[in-house]
């Protein structure tokens, strides 16, 4: 995955600078969890999940409809980012450093960062977090502790974004896991155009109130064309 990277001193990054960076098409990463510094990343090819052409495998649709998980929004940011930072079989190292946690925690309190969480028997078993800016949502990371939990969270995220009038779901990089949902790679110049259009048309994260229980059937209905 080719990308331009620019080192930056982590203490110099504020929530305001972070918002401006995302609006300009770049995002931060760290080499490791204990790395005191960050670097800005601008991929040559950007992973984008088309909200109007999201591919939902039929088996996953049945899981969403079955209500296996209780889906909550914005109730457990710290637990979600902690879980996303845990080592996994396919990702032994994390790029989520202490400074990234701090900044995104501040942005969560300011209402720019959001979580979609899957719970079962009152236990957090999967979810994701990302940042909302205008009509763009920037997916950061996801995790699962039970089969399909992160996928169900993604389905509910896409449904919420469609319900709220968003036009861009940025996945940063294309992966085999995301490819099954119709993720596309677009050149940097094309991504910049998509981003500019999305920022000009604000989305409404609260089109479904965060405290409301959104059923799997409601989420699937929101994914229907038109």
C-alpha cells in the first residue's frame, strides 16, 4: 500500500489540527502503541465503501435480522478503542498509540468521534469507531470477540450514515476483509473530489437518536436503494 507519510511531533497535534488534517485528506498513525510520535498518512489509493452500493452478503443479512447482538451507539468509547488496540492474530502490532487515544477521546467528547457497539448478555463483543466531519465518516478501526460482531457493527454504521444523508465512508485502505462489502480503491485525486463534496453537504449522525434501539430490520431497510 503506497502512501506518503510525514513525521510529526505528537504533542503538537490538537483536536482542531486533527479535524483540519482529515478535511485535507490525511490521517495519523503511529509505528507502535508506545511510539511517542505520529506521522501523517496520505495513501495514493484510498479505500472507500460506497454507501449507495454497499454489498451485504445474504448470510450476514440473516445475522443482522436475527438480533443476535444488541447494537448501541456512543456508549463505550474507551472500551471500544481499547479493544481495537488489542493484538490480534492478523494484527500483532497496533498503530493506536497513547496520544491517538487522547486526541480521539477529546474528539469523542466534542461530538466528532462515534462508536457503534455490539453487545451480547451485557458484554461488549464487537464494534468500531471513527470520525464524522460534514457528510463524511472516517472509519478508524474495528474489533470482534464473537463471530460477525464487527460485521454487524459495520452494517449498522452504513445504515446510520445512509439515514443521516452522508455521502462518503472512508475506509483508508482496501483489505480482503472490507472487499466483501464492495470497498473500492480510488486514486488520491478522485478521493479529494469525493471528500470536498461530502464536506460541503453535512450529514446528520443523530438522524437516529443515539439512545434509540435500532433493530436489525430497521438497519436493513435503510440499506435498500432509493
